[in-house]
C-alpha cells in the first residue's frame, strides 16, 4: 500500500494544526503510525487520499450506524440544504427530533439539543449541580465523557491512549470536586455514597463503557447506581453518547432496564453531523433557561441540516429487523475474532454489547480500566498495523471500541475475519 498522499497532507497539517489533527486519538501515535487522510466513504468502506480502500469499523467513532452515505440521510440533508444552512432560530425539525428521541427513550421527558457529546455531559452536570445545590460529581475510571475540565479525571479515550495523567490548564480546585471510582465496583460506590452521598450532585456513567475498549456493566452494577443515587437524592446521568440508538433503539437503559434521571446523547442522533443532546425528567429539565435559571446556550444548537440527518437516521433505525441484523453480524464478528485468537494461541478477549466490540490483547476477563490497561499494547499496535495493511480500518487504540453498521454485510464480516486470521497467525509467531 502507498501512503504518499496521506504523508504529504500530514506534513501540511502539522504546520497549522496541533499534532496535525483536530482530535488526538486519530493521530495514530499509539499504534506507531501517521494518520491516514480520508477522501471519501460509502457503505462500510473508506478510501484514503492514496486511493486505498478499507472496511471501516470506526464509523466516525459511532454515528454511521446505517453505513456511510445512506440514501435516506443524503436525501434528507439535500432537502434541508434547499431551505438554508442555519437560522439561529427554532425550526420544526428540532421538535421532530426531540419527539423521536423522547418516544424511543421514555425517561427523556424533555430534551435540549447541543452540538457535541462534550456539551451534553457538561450541561447535564451543571443542571445536576444546579438542582441539588451540591458540587461533587462521581464518575468511573476509564469512562470518558468529553473534555470538560471536571471530567478529565482518570478518563478513557485519548487521555488513556496518550497516557495523560491529567491535563495542564485544569485548576486543581475543579477536579477536586470529581471522584472517580473503579467501573463495575459496586462496593466502592456504596462505600462512597455511605460516606459522602449527601454531597454528591450526580453520578455519571457510560452504562456500557466504550472509551476503554468495550466493557459491559457487571450484573447489578447499574442497579446499584440507581439505588444509591435515589437513596441520596443525587442525579443519575447515563452518558449514552455512544450507546444511544446503538446497543438498542432505546439505548443501554432499555437493554438493561434502568431508568436514569438524565441522559446524554450524541453521535447517532446527528446522523454524521455535530449534534449532542441532554434530556430526562421534566422537573429537572424545566430548570434550564429560559424556562428555569440554569444557563446553557448555543448558536448552532438545533441546526436544521444536522437535525434532518438525525431524523432520517432514527427513522431508518425504527424499521423491523434492524437491531437483529446488527446483533447477528456483530456476534459473528466477535465470535470469529475470539475463536481465531484461540486457534493461534494469542491471548485475547473480545467483549461485545450489540454492535459495539472491543478485542483486548490479554488473557482473562476485562471488567474495568485496570484490566483494560493490563492489555499488551505493543501487540495491539502490531494487530492494528496488520489489519490496516489487510484493508481493515480499526480505531487506532486499545482503548476505543469497534462499531459495526448495517452496511457491514456478510461479505465484509467474512473478509474481516480472513484478514484477522492472517494477522493473528503472524502475531502468534
Ligand atoms: N474521543 C472520541 C472517541 N472516543 C473521538 C476521537 C476522535 O475523533 O479522534
């Protein structure tokens, strides 16, 4: 494979853009490569600037659940563009997307559109602090809720990938209000809430952790979060930026049967455009300005083009058989990867919930960030490079998830497994 065009673009990018990228993980440092510059995408495929074609399991880090350039999304966007690109004023489209989200996720009685998952989580936390009059927030190690100051504590995603202990520029006084506990450690949560529950404004969690690789909730963990927050009158926030409309149409909360007070969304609800949202109990959401006094705003919030893409995506996901198809293909991929690794004696464990997967290069279960961090990162990097050379585009970090889309048909899944067979055979040697 030739990468000359990507290399030239990367050189140019580094002159003006820090690290040559607009988000750190995609710089591919953890896998010892330079980033590929993408020229176009279609279905489950990406083409880089040198014309190399890949089967794409990044899917823009989650949003592309229908596959790239899905006709219903392309048509909706084209129709929206006819009307104009941004008005900074309400449109019917915002109501339609809000109705779709609320119908899918009954815990969302009211919802506010924003522009990213980061905005959604920081706004939900401001709301929780505002309504409770408390300052402390509880999160879990290896979960990543965007890059707001108070949340960059033992975080996953790029913070884990680049092994950043805590970012300069964040006042210690801000992170002092954040407690981070081990994911899936129910006892640690109960102990904390026994001791300090009445100081806790909110407990925020990725109900399925997707930023330390993929780590499902242990039985009883989410139930304990619900019980402890209810007992201490603190707010339970599910960060469903990745899992919303992904692991089920109603998100992880419908899959696991737990009702949070607030939910954050992003990725899929924007259909590939920059959208986030937070919503939940009416009595809480009614405290947001201008209905209430807790302030949050945004010029491009509810952008009509982005709303149209989100509406088209959610409507397409409502069709019969969609989540069954995602489940079947994702199961085949996960089981295939696991059995190929076993056949070649490569210590690896594949976690999966619906169409989100993580292959960790280590023996035994991965239940928390400490487990994930004990993976063989060098081996992951070799696997990544091998798969890329075989035409499979994965997230360039052990601490990110893989996303299967409806465009990943049997041919794509089997081609991926054939590539994995060659690469894992080589890794075994
Ligand atoms: N932090 C996101 C993934 N979990 C986005 C990474 C990127 O866009 O580079």
